[in-house]
C-alpha cells in the first residue's frame, strides 16, 4: 500500500514530466537497443542484449514507481493554508540559539527537498522539529551533530 504524498504544483509537474520523458523517449531507445542486439545473432552469448534487457527492466520499474507516486499524489494549495503555524509549504525563518545564525527554509515533501534552493523536507530532523510550531516557539532538534535549539522567527507562504 502506498502512502499519500503531497506536492506543490511545480513538484507535481516535474513528476509528470519525468514519467512522460521515460515513456516517450527512454522506452523507445531501449526497445531499439534490444532490437539491434537481437539482430546480432545468438542471444545466449550476447552481452549487449542482456544489458539492454536489464536496462529495460530497471526503466519499467522506475516508470511503475513514478506512476504509483502520481496515483497517490495530492496537490497542495498554499493559499488555503493557515499561517499561524509551520506546516508543509510554509517558509520559515529560524534562528539557531547556539550561534545566532538565522536561516530561511521552505518546508516541502520529501521528494521536493532541495537544500540549494532552501527547500527542506518535513521529514528531515529540522523539518520535523519545526512542524506545527508558531512564531516565538523554540524547537529542540536532535541532529546527527547533536541537539540544536531553534527559535521560530517568522512564518510566511
């Protein structure tokens, strides 16, 4: 049984684009590789054929997993969400109480997390610690490097 996954409009679009790319471009490429390898003769000793068949299996598995994700995907509408607490799609400004550094992150689903773009997963240690908190709340977060304490300074969408 698959879990429901929440996506932004951008994240859902990327997922659909990847499925389309794999089905319309990659699948025909691998089919052609299999056909070319089959034309070379004895399949029992044909490494190209075996490699192409294995690649096909991996591709079909990836397509299947992505379609499963799509079937359980739910689109989030940030305009309908409460700004008083930090939830998925919230942009939060937090302050590390130990060193005084402030950081801004957007809380997103695991599959949309990208630290280089300031997007952290709600399933990450910091994301879990901030989730459900209000401005002014302190979050004690157990990270791989030890316990950290953050103050939630701001919540926006």
